[in-house]
């Protein structure tokens, strides 16, 4: 990872945080609509590249999806992509979701 890393946790907002989806739904659910992305190999449950930024997804049972942005991306774009992915997870699971910004600095911020 490089110095430009942003991390989010996308989880259920209905008392149950886990947002497990079947592996067959990963491409459709985790690839953000409106952003050109490509699937790439690497660690994590699922991995994409948008421009020069890698998005690393880790399904964290009981907690939700950790999404790490590793590369040259603005805070605004990373926040927007995280929000799109959260919306898609909400549609796929039929549940309300929340996005929590968790790193690199400062306290967690929910949006």
C-alpha cells in the first residue's frame, strides 16, 4: 500500500452489520455504477482498479465490508464511490446500509 490510503466500513444499519452476498453477485454489486473499473488479482475478498487506484474489498463477517482505496484518488471521489457501493449493497441485500470512514486519520465518520 502507498501513503494515499482511505478505508471505509460498509455495514447494515438495521442492528445486523453483516452484509453477506453470494460470490456470484460480487461483480454486479461491488463494481460501482458510473465509474469505469476493472477486476484485478490480489489479496482480499474482491479487488478492482479505478484509474490508478486499487479498491480492496474484505468481507468481514459480523461487521460488513471493509473497502480500502490504495492509490491516487481524491477524498471526494473515494467518498462518492463508497456511497455508490453502499447503495448497491443495500439494493442487493434489501437492507439499509451505512458507510463509516475509518482511516487513515481522525475518528470514524458515518455518512
